[in-house]
């Protein structure tokens, strides 16, 4: 019976860890996208001659 509870606990912890890893990966992806957008915006500003 203890083996069943241990397996359940391991499965639950693994599920939470995967969600956390997914959340971290999503946050990294959003950070990279923001950085890319800022870089593109800055490059466009410096490329456009002032009027």
C-alpha cells in the first residue's frame, strides 16, 4: 500500500515540476520576444533619419 502512495506522490510532484518548467520556458520565450521587439524598434529608430 505504501508503494501506491509513493508512486502517487512521485507522479504528482513530476506533474507540478513539468508545469513549472513549462512556465519558466514560456517566461523565457516572452523575454526573448520582448528583447527582439525592443531591438527591432531601436534599429528602426536609428535607421530613420530625423525630419
